[in-house]
């Protein structure tokens, strides 16, 4: 009987061992093709990573989708670090505004394909909202002030997007999206403009794929002496002038604000052009002064022809607005910014960031 019991026990042990080995073997066998395709589709929807990378991670992780998602994030972040030195000239501007100020940031990528991606656009809008939270003592003074990028990148916040979520920092969020997109993504610059009191702060975004995003931004503040005056007319004209900024590209607010260097440089160019005509010195001086007036009309905001009604200039427009509201109105500050402006020059010189056009 002992012998039979041992044989029976041996058979039981054999069946048990065979079953364990079978299950182990089965767990390592790749799933059916239809299941593989479904896992690839699910992981791609979760991460937006390239199909090849998705499949490689799934194979590496024995088709465990959770492990593969973690593997993809590790791979992507390493790849993003390698791409960080590549020039990124495409991208979007994102604008956020509250009652006291407006913030605009530039988020760059390498191709317009990524700029159209909804995750990239979500990130840009989120960063603009975060820029409003960066404390800067200079922002207490009216005007246009740069956002400290180091302070902004260290901010902690919560991402709430189906494909990218959780508590993180601005820097880590940019790195993660760069990993997902497979391109260098860079927060290049940001600016904040304070709203006047009393007055209005008007904004406009050109080539806008959705509210809050665009490729060119125009911001302008209108100040009014009488704080009791209705602001409807100011808001209307302010909105039109924000569009004007984008179209007309002013560099200075008034003639007096034109820098001496810019004026001297332009005068030298005009003088050289006039001297080539062979006319007398008196005639040359008159030609230079006449062309300087034309220069002012091109680069000085209040001297420019209003783009929505070229029978008046901006100075006349503001004068008419003052009469309409019954109180003196003036342009406080203005600011124009465009995606990619100055990047090639910046990369070549490795100098400071180009200064945005502002009053």
C-alpha cells in the first residue's frame, strides 16, 4: 500500500508540476494578433507615442500594457533629453487673462504638425495660466514685464488631460510632452501686462486654432482719466487697436519714444539714399526730413494710419474716442509678439532672448 501511495503521490506531483510549467509557458506566449492590435491601439491612445515605439515596448514587457506604458515614458524622457539641442522654430503663443493682468507665453516645437496636436495645445494654454501666478515685483508697476522662466518652470500644478495627468512641475510637463511628441519642445519666453485702473486691457490672437492660442499676439492698454466713465467704447476701440498692432507692427508708441540709436541709424540710411541723387545739400536735407516723417508713420503707433479706417491715424482715433466718452483717453502700453521671431539670430549669436516689441 505504501508503494501505491508513493506512485499516486508521484503522479499528483507530476501533474502539478506539468500544470505550473504549462501556465508559465502560456503566459510567455504572445497573445493572438487581434489582441496585439487592440493592445497597440489602446497604448497609442493613452500615450500618443509612435506605433513602432508602442509595439516595441509591449513586446519588451510581454504585452503587459501597464508596464509598457511605464517603459514608454522612460524611453521618451531619455529621447527628449537628446532632442533638447535641436532648433524649434514652430509652435504657438498662449494667452491667459484675469481682471488684473494678461500673460502670453511662447511654446516652441520643431514642426507645425506638433503645434496642431491637442496635447501640445493643452500644455500651452496651461502654461499661460500658470504664468499669471508667477509673482514678480516689477509687475506692480504698469507696463510689460518678462515672466521669470526659472520660477515658472519650478511651479507645481495638476495636469487634467486624459493622456497626461497628475501633479507635476512645469519643467517635467514639458519634458513629458516632448517625449510623447518625439520633438524638442521649449518654453521660450513669457510676458505679463498689467491692466490699467481706470481703463481696459485688450488682446487679440491671430491665426488662432482655438480660443487662447495663436501665432501672433497684440496686447494694448487704454487709460481714461474719469474712472466713472462707461468702458464700452474703450473696449470696442481697444479690441480694434489690438488687431491693428498685429497688422501694422509698430515699434514705438510716440515720436518721443523712438530711441536715439534707431533714429540716427534711419537718418544715416536716408541721407545716403538722398546723396545718391546728386542734388544740393539743402535739397538733400529736405528729402531726409520728408522721409523721416514717412518713417514715423511706419513705426510709431500713434502716427500710423488706422488699419480699419485709413482716413485717420491712431492719434486722431484716440482723440475722437476721448470726445465720445467725455474724458481724456491715452494708450498706456502696447505689446506685439510673434512665434519664432528672432530665433535664427538668437541661435547664431547665442545671445539674449530677443526683446518683444512694446511701448
